[in-house]
């Protein structure tokens, strides 16, 4: 009975990682590249990576907003710079920077690390 929360937590983290990787692969395959304008850079007061607000146009004339981590943008990106974004034409709100979406699938260490840890937690909780 005490194992159930760990199994649920492990499976939830595994599903999150799989869907995040799938999202990047879908954008890599069918994403439309557009230039996005960096409208703001937020730097946490206690340190850590910056978050960039990117605004990009869609063919319908709407402007969408995407929040990206500093590691997903070219180094040195500042407010006012242009960053290439890929968005899904089927769902324009689904977007990633081109740098993040075009990274080779096996180089998504964060997602594969999360998958490995969550799979280990799930297996140890279920069978250990």
C-alpha cells in the first residue's frame, strides 16, 4: 500500500518526459519557422537561468507568446533580439525555439534523465 504513491509519481514523471520529448520531435518534423521578437528577459533575483519572453506572428495575423529558457536561445540573446521559433501549424500555441526543437533526440539529456529516474523509481517501487 505504501508503494502506490511512488509508482504513481514515477509513472507521472515518465509520461511527462515522453510527452515533452514527443512535442519537440513533432515541432522538429512539421514546425513552421518564424522570427520571434524577444520582448523581455526575466532574471531571477536569487540566481538561476533567465527566462525570455518571445513574441511571434502566425499567418492569421495573431501574435503568440512563448516563454523560453536561456539555454533554449542563442547565447547572449537580449531584449529586442530576434530568435527563430518553430510552431505547430495545427496548434500555433505549441512552440519551441528552433535551437531546442532541432537538437538531436539523443541530446535531450534532461528528458532522458527524467525518464531514467522515473522508470527506476517506478520499477523499484512496484517490484522492490
